[in-house]
């Protein structure tokens, strides 16, 4: 059976016992593989590993439980090795690198920010900024909507202008929020959002980020930001 890895902890881990359960149906017991001054937090891996909600939550729960008592370098969901021995070999080979990352990420959390345009508001903003498009819209309206070709052409130009607005707004948001974070990385991709950012913060450092996000929305009402966190700092772990 393959080995599922939740994270890498600093120091020897001897106190998990049978109390902590991880992924799987039924949930599988979590154990520690100690190697030198590091320990991999692992369990057996189910034959068919899929990102089911219960397993995603179990992965998060294991990391939260272990990190209560020691620094833990979180692995993303789906980190699997061929055996316990292979995990120990990796720990031994890359011990210095893992220790460095643990030092950098101790007492740090990740916040993910996704950004989308309010559709009506951004269309009004684009028309306000683009006189030619505004004139086309007014001409089409005066002509009862315009011809089919005119409507298609106007739609294409509007779509292009909105995409250009997305590029500019992505830079605007990243620059505004980066000042409140220790580090910034591209966030997980997902549909419906033109920007996803992962930001590294101290555990008690969320207030400046929340303030900066509120300031962005207030100054640019066509932007909508969704903030998720605190999370383990997955995006800042070097593979």
C-alpha cells in the first residue's frame, strides 16, 4: 500500500497513537515516520484517492491537530509516496531544505484572495473610459439596436476592453494587497475569477490585508474580492 503524506513536522513525534484519523472511508489512522530531526505525518493511502470533501477536510484536520504542538510544513492534498521507506529517504536527503522551510513558515498562514468583476459595474466603467465604445453604444441605441453586424462588432470590442480591464485590475489588486503580506504567489486556478492570489501572513497579521481589500472594493466598486483563510501555507512550500 502506498503512503499518503499530510506534512513534515520538526522534531520527533511519538504521541499520535490511534487518536488521529485521516483520509479514507473508513478514516485511516495517522502515524509519524521519524527520521533524524524531522517526522513525516502519514497514513496509508486509499486505493482510489479522489478530492472528496470529507477527505479534503480530513487532510486539513490532521494538519491543524499536529500543528497545535509543533511546526508543520503542509503538503497539498494528494501527496503520495510509494512506501514508508521512500518517505524516510526523502526526509534524510532533503533535511536541510525542509528545516529551512519550517523556519520560514513557522507561525505563518496563507490567505487566498479571488477577484471578479461586477458585470454591470465594469461595463459602465469601460464605457466611461472608452469614448469610441460609448459612441457606438449610443449610435446602436439610436438606431433601434443597430444591425446584426454592428451588434456583433460592438460585443467583440466590449469583450476585448473588459479583458484588458481584467489585466489592469489584476495588477492593481496584487500591488494593493502585496503591501500587507510577507510573500505573494499565484493562487489555485478556478473558473469564474480573473485573479487568484495566495498571500503569506503572520498568524495574527490578517487585519492589514482585510483593510487593504476593503479599500480596493471601496475605491473600485466594479471589483469584488473573496478572501479565504487562514489556511496552512500550502502555496509557499517548495516541492
